[in-house]
């Protein structure tokens, strides 16, 4: 009975359509917000200025302060827990050959890089206190970096997923 269920669901990650859909959705959502601010808000502030610009600056200030507060309060514990989790996934995935752990690592590790980039950008914005066009440049530069990490992550995951699927299909493992 369980064999039929697992065959229908296909527990292998890289051959599952749901994994690839989730990967695309995660990176789409991550790229849609810059430090918690929707990209359309940045565009509206650039085009219209005035109240839209003030709203953007307020939202960025709130999100920057929230990120920096989190980092000051529990950031070291979050970093330690994240490193522990990534190490466990790395050992399970490549040390023991568990495909699900490989898939989760290839999804979560780049997200950790994005969290680090977001913290660094928030700290830079807090220090520089940019406004207007300077703030837009900070935000769009951060968005470009996040999208670059996302494209690299999707590319590496696709290569590794194709390798895993070809290895399993050819060798019959």
C-alpha cells in the first residue's frame, strides 16, 4: 500500500514537478520585495515622488530598524542555528546521499546568502541614511544582488537536479 502511495507522490525531490514549482515561487517572492518593500512601491516613488517617496522612506526605515533589531537581539543564535542546519543538510545530502537533504540545502543556502545581503544593506542604509534617488540606488542595487543570487541558485540547482535524475535513471539507483 505504501509503495503505491510513494510511487504516486514520487518522494525524489529533483524529479518532482512540485519541487521545481516551489523553487520558482520562492525566488519569485524573494525577488519581489527589497528589504520587505514591494518593488512597485520603489517604482511609484521614482515616478511620482511626494507622498509615494515619503511612504517608501518610512517603510524602508521601519524594515531596516526591524532587521537590525532582530540581528542585535538574536542574530548570533539565528546564525548558529542556520549554520547547524546547513551543516546537517550538507552531511545528510552529500555525505549520505539523501536527495531530499540536497534539495533542501540547494534551496535554503542561497536564501541564507540573501538574508546576509539584506542585513548588510540594512546596516548600510542605516549608516548612510540615504534619501530620494540615493535610497532608490541602494534598494535597486540590493535587488540586483538578490536576483543574481537567485539566478545562480536556480542554475546550480537545475544542473545538480539534472545530474541526479540522469544518474538515477541511467544507473537505476
